[in-house]
C-alpha cells in the first residue's frame, strides 16, 4: 500500500505516544495537557445525561454548523465577540478545517516556538512551511514577526496568547495591540487559540485579539479544559465568509459534531452551578501550581529555572545542565512521565533541548512532592 507523501512525512505526537506509558501502575504523569479528573463537573450534567434518552431528536442528524442552542449560548455569553461560531470535534478539528480552507501546499505559517504540538502536526499535514518565531515573557518578537509577515507566502500567524502551551506565558496588552496592527498591515490571518483563557487564577485578564483585529482573526475555543475532554467538543469563530467555507468543508469531512455531546456542553454552560465550577477549577489549579512550584524550588534549587504563571496548565522548566530528552527518558524509568522541550519545535527549526514541560493541572497536590523527587533522580 502506497501512502500519500504528506501522510508519510507526518511525525507521531510525542505526547500521544507517551500517554500509553502514563497508564502504567504507579506512574505519575505530568505529560499530557489533562484537566484534573477529580474536578470534572460530572455532578452538573448528571440530570442531562439521565434524560438524554427522553430526547430522541438529539440522536438524529444535525446541522453542520452546530447544535443551535449551543451556538446561541456562545453568542449570548460574549455579546462583544464579533463573529459567528462553528462547532467542531474539539478545537483540534478547527485547526484542520482552517488549514484546508486557507492554506495551499507551500504556503507559510508563523508560529511561536516552542509551539503546541497538535498545531504543528496540522500545519505539517497541510504541506505548509512553518516559520518559527521567538518569544519573551511579554509575547512574540515583534521585529522578527514583521520580517516574516512581509513575505507574500505567509498566510497565517498561529498564536496561543493566554497561558501559552507549552510555556504558560501571557502576551502583554501592548504586544497584542502591535500584533493586531502588523497582521492588519500585511493582510495575514491571525489564529487565536484560547483553550486556557478561562483558567486564570491570578492577575488581570487581557483583551482578546478578536476585539483588536476582528476582520482578520479566527478564534479557537475548547470545552475540554473547562468541561470534558472525552466529549471532543470545541468551537471556532471568524468572519462570516470564512465560517461558511469552513462549514462546507466540515460537511465533507464528518457531516457534523455529535448532537448529544453538544447538548451536554450546552447544559453545562447554562447550569446555575457553572460559575462556581469555574471558580473551583481555578482555585484547584492554583493550589496544584503553588504546590508544584514550591517543590521545584525546594528540591531542585539552582538546577532549574522557570517563570511564574498566572493560570493555565503548564510549567516550562529550563534545565541549567543536561538535555530535556535525556531527562524525560530517565524520568520514565523512575515512573514519571514528562515531555521534553524539543518535542515542541517543528522540523528544521533550531531545537532547544534544555527544557521539559510539566503539567500541573492533573497532578494531585499530594503527589507533587513525590513527582519532584522522581524528577530530581532523573536530572
């Protein structure tokens, strides 16, 4: 059997592969971007799940655009959001749809590095060239970004401006304004991926890019981080013309996202207890982050360094000595799963193998001490 060139060239996801090892007995996993199982809002959807069988219409074919009550909820929850929504099978499908709609093989996409691995895979599968963009704690390198945007082959700028995966960084307000200005000036579409935006547990929220550059911004939203990752429900918004094209592509790809899953998410978002769930989630993640960061400082001291984060799910741990890939391999021997920083770079980019990504959201505070002890043995 002969496979297509792009399929043959597609690299496996390190994270998806390591999750197989993460289910071993006594393994502590800080590898995947998993929400805390103990904080999933199961109680808020119990009644909805029990009544699903009484609503036979939810098990029929549905609209490719999405379950209308959920679309209405999204529109009403943020009246300032400028664009219509399209429901997807997770925001990962949104990445696939927008690459099909906007990219030709050989087009270029700018992405901050290190970058979300799932986005790199989606762009690789489209045949696009990935332009690695350096960043600081304030956001992307604006001079380098402008140099990239001047090239006519650059079609998209992919960004995670709120609690970036994998670094946990948040763009400053000034950087957001400048990025919007540059994308508008050079006519480049801005992809704003915001799966962690609602997970801020300290500091002040920044304005979304969709309000700064609405005519050229496509926003990706996930219900996996604040709801249920197993349901695979996400959403994408953008200019009406783009959403119409993306909807036609979705019709050809999978017809529509499952209606029962969408109904569950809609009922969750409208449940009177949902605001309290979000508050509990943020508090729980703050506890996990504080516990882990304290253990890293006390046990590893001068061997590592990391930036303070104000939300999200990740700590980007820089090693003063050694290679992240070697540390990750040794950590598995000590029953600890982590992801080396080199996994977050596209092919051909200058990899920096001096870091590892730690997920704190799925690690119970009681395990933080033992997790860092195992990490210390791996350095």
